[in-house]
C-alpha cells in the first residue's frame, strides 16, 4: 500500500513491529503473532508506529490508568505533523468531541445520559420492537433466496437489524439507513481513498448536525432529544457534543453488532456439536454470545490512547506522547486468562464470561447490554425459524472486509434449509 507515512516515521521505532494487515488476509495468524510478540507489542499501522497491549490483565490495568488519554493532541506524532488527516485511520481517533474522545470529569458529563438510557432495565422497554424487526428480517431472508437457495445473511439480516435498532433509539429515520450503511462501509474500508473518506465524514457531519437542529426545534422521545435536553452538572451538552455522541452511537451500534451476530452464527455452523447442545437446551444462547465475544471479537483493535507521562508495563515503557492500541482479539485469546485451549471455541468454558471485549474502566462500552439483547433475540429467532441453516460455501471461503479495526465479513452466504 502506498503510504507517505512510512518514510516519515522514525526508522528505529518501526523495527520488529507486527505489521497490521489492512487487507485482513489472515486474522488468526495476526492474532497469534501479536500474542507471541509480548504483553506490550510494537505495531505498524500503515507506516505509523504504536504500542498495543495483547493481554487481559495488563489491558485491564492500562484501561484504568489516567495517564493514558484519548485526546489526540497528546500524541507526539500528531504534534510533530508526522501523522496528519491524510492517514487513513485518522477518523478512528480525530472523531470530534464526544464521550469517545474525552476523559475525566468532562467524560462523565458527556456519557451519563447515554449509559442511563442503555441499562438492562431500560432496554426491556424496546425488546418488543427488536423482536418485531427480527421477525420482519427473517421474512426478508426467506424472500431473498436466489434460485439456488443461497442468501447473504449479512446483507439481508445481520446488517439491517442493528441499524434499525440504533436508528430507532437515536431517532434516525429509516429512509436514511441505506445511506448510513453505505457511508460507514466506505468509512471503514481501507480500499476507500483517503480524500473520499474525508469528504464522506464531512457529509455525515452535515447530516448529523441537521438532525440535531431538527430535534432541537422539535424534541421527541429518542436518545438524541434526551441528549439535547440533558443538563449534566447543570451544564447542557453543546451541539458539537450531541453530534459527536450521536455519530459515535450510530457508528458503534451498527458496525460492532453485525460482527457479533455473524461471528456467532459462523462459530456455531463450524462447531455442530455445540450448536446441537444449544438447540437441545443443554447450553444457553447467553453462553454462545459470551464465548463468541471472547473468541472472535467484533473489534479487533481499538485506536487509540496516548501517554501523558512515561508508563511502565513489565520491561517496556510507553514513552510520553506515544500511542497505545488495545488489541481485543488477542486479549480474548490470552492463555493466562482463558487457559492453554484459549484458541478453541467452547461455549461451556468456565471463563467464557470473563472476557474484556467491551473494554474496561470509564470508557467501557455503554452499548454492551444493548448488543447482548440484540444478539439474544436474533440468534435463537434465526435458528428457530431455519433449523436447517447452513453455510453455502466452505468456511475457508468466507473473507474478511479490508478493515483494520473491525472484524467484519464481506458476505455470509447461507442456505436456509
Ligand atoms: C467512527 C467514526 C465516527 O464518526 C465516530 C466514532 C466514534 C465511536 C467509534 C467509531 C468512530 C468507530 C467504531 C468504534 C466506535 C466506538 C466503539 C466502536 C471504535 C471512530 C468499536 O469498534 C468498539
């Protein structure tokens, strides 16, 4: 890949780094290489050097460390102009002011309303709607079968469901869902030229700002309106902050849950003994969901935190100004945490709930309970409606999207049986 940053990065820092493959051609191999590279490993992200943490215990500790912050201005490579908006991953970090990019007391102010709206108790109220969307999309699956009986479970089911749910929650009209799906696909794909990515981000900003202005004039009962009306500590959120939270919710809410649902279906279809256990009621769907979250995390790498002081981890030091990625997929395969068979998918494993896939500390995923509700409805409904569901191609033929931070498939062709 032609990347101007390769030349600009200091030569000594990239040495021995694990190069993260933008085409995601061998995710399991890369996950294993990261684990072998150590607790704290040097990685290369399109020519830009960073650290990553690959182990559960140390990640937990680092995610509680106030010396690591989200503010991009704390990044040495950004201050010095080595990294600019021309870097294809910049949109993962420089994403506007929101609960995703701010720490400390201000972070609490930005996040409280959202996390309160997404508690398991509050989510019970929208369960019937999620069930209704699920049934509609199961009908759509049935109708979408080609002459050969093949249908893409991603395009017709796993992708539209989370978009409908997050759209309903945030008050984004259904007429916009196809546009958003298309824009986020281009945003995440490393095949998208950077100038296109920057212009689509600008378009999305206009879209979300217009939406926030509309809701400011006529608030409804969605979370966007609640964010507009909220006063945390006597201080309302600014328009920029509401827009930032709204786009974080839509991006996160739809992209990550696609991965959870598809990765669970794929794991079950390739482990028929375990599927049988679930269908016979010998194991719960919650076990499938937690083990999938651990074994095949929807988020591969989370970008990025920056050290405001030197931070020592074992024998390594993250120097002030350096960047830290959290490699959740490697963390899910940590042998210290999950045992020597950490690479095996096993829904009966005792540690299946002791994963860290939703993060830890102040930024822990506020949508965790929502994604569990969605997958907890979608998966049993899918296998109840289509008990003979099977892959239409050999498992090895399933390809990953060229996305460096998310674990998402190009397509998932199935036969409904
Ligand atoms: C995408 C671009 C954007 O406009 C806003 C955000 C903020 C939230 C981010 C999102 C990003 C990318 C995917 C993330 C999400 C939070 C959770 C999700 C990182 C940068 C995960 O994959 C865990």
